[in-house]
């Protein structure tokens, strides 16, 4: 971790296909990370407070709503946490919709190790905007 990146304390994945994230979770830095997984948007919103998450990764196509719709609900509750919207495959219209909705990033599967740097960078930018000190753990 470099001096401008913050630690990920809690990752919430909202995606019916949790196995798609195995490469990310196998990263040494994430092996001890509390990862919460929910298969649907409604389940995530009922069982987890958006204020508690350091980072959200949300599939663009959930069984019960769109990723953009979920993002709007999370932003209504907590503007501070980064939300990555994840496409199963790259679709330009999805990327435009994700960016227009204010997603911190739009990424596409397959998940890979480079996402870890993107995650930390998004968290650092959010903390900086919120006025958090940049001393890192």
C-alpha cells in the first residue's frame, strides 16, 4: 500500500455470483478483510447499514433491481462511501448510466488483482473529500 492509499476495512459485495470475486479475495491484503455478501439489493439494504461500509461492489444486474437503482438508494442513506458498479460484460450504455448516477467506478468482470489498487484509491479520495486525516494504517 502506498502513502496515498487508505486501508479497506469492510467490503460489501452485492452480486448473485460471489464466486466471480475469488481472484480479488485471494489477494493477501484482503484475506483477513470482513467481506459481506448479499445476493440481492433488498437483502443488502435490509441487513447492512451503508454508513458502515468502506466500499460497495454492486452488480449492474441484480435479481431485484438495477445496480444504478441500488446506488441511488445507498446514496440516499450515505453519500460518503464509494460504490463500484460491476458489469458482467462491458456495455457502453451501462458505463454511461453508472457514471451518470455517480458511481465511484464502473468495472467489468472478470475481477482481477488490479481492482485492489482502484478500491484503495477510491476510499482515499472519499476520505480526503470528507476531511479525514491522511495518516494511513
